[in-house]
C-alpha cells in the first residue's frame, strides 16, 4: 500500500484516473481527480472526480443514482496515473451507455475470429471464476451490444412481458422438479430460473448489489418482510 503523498499530481493538482469494471475489466471512463476528490473517494468508497470544465468536485451517481463502488485503486509505475476497479450501479456514461468508450476508431481484422472471443465470453467459460456479478455483466453487455443468434438478445428484444413469462415458466419447472425429488433436475431448473431472473434484473436496471443490500438489511433469515402467519 502506498501513500497519497507519493502520487505525482500535475501542475493543476490533477491526476488521470482510468475507471474499469471490476468484473469484466472493461474500461468505463477516464476522469481526473485532485487530492480532495481522491480522499473523498477512499473515505466513501465511491468514485469522486474533479471537473476541469466546471472547476468543481462531482460524486459519480449523486444525481443519476449510477454510483461506482470502489474495489481497488492502483497507481502506475510513475505514480502519475491511476486505475480504479469498480462495481457500478448503472451506466458509466452520461449518455446512458455502459462505457464512455463506444466510438470505434480502428479494428485489426486479424483478431476478428472465433479464436479471439471477447472478455465476458472468456469469463463465462472459466467455471472457477464464475459469479452472479459476472453473469449479470455479460447480460448487460448483450443488452448494450446485441449479438446475432443470442437467446439473451431474443429475450431483450421481446421485452418485459416475454421475460416475465419465462420467469413464471421456470418457477413452475423448479416446483415440479423439487416435488419429484430429483436433485439434479432441480439444480438444473433453479439455474434456469436464476438466469432468467438476472435477465429481468438487467432489463429493469436492478443490480446484483441491490439484491445483496436488501438481503443484508433483513439481518435474520427467520424473519421475512412480508410475514406469514404460522399455524
């Protein structure tokens, strides 16, 4: 761990910060920080930047609700630039896109083949590093960057009613499998249900963290928000 004092801010007291999605490693945005905004970021564990245009601090998500929860902050070898890994609550760009970097300037055609898949697909294949957050990030990527033949994009294209219909169908399949006492089939159907619920969440702008926070707020698993009368 290094001290803020070791960082080299420029003549204007600023240091560039490259913000990345902690799960997909996608670059979300590049912004600037001064010492105060960096200290606020560390204290609140939320990205806070300095606007060179407005000459003021701004906490990402303060008006939009699209906060960026900091996982780590790392300085480069010269101590004059930062990378910040975050878990985001929503789009990183003010235009509503997942990343500010959406305008392709150049693509090397030598790498446009099946042997060079995108990062989310790579992570999907890596069973050991699987997480609900990574799957959710992949679903978000599919929503923002449609892929021909993708079942996920088929659901997004059909809209909320179709997604809700699939969630309902998968709920029924879970009940049938569990009632039949088939563990393997039940695991399979619960996985299908979890996938479709995550698609619904991505469609409605509900993050995995939102669900974690709600569960954490209940504290005790024996208490429910909607209490049932025990007979």
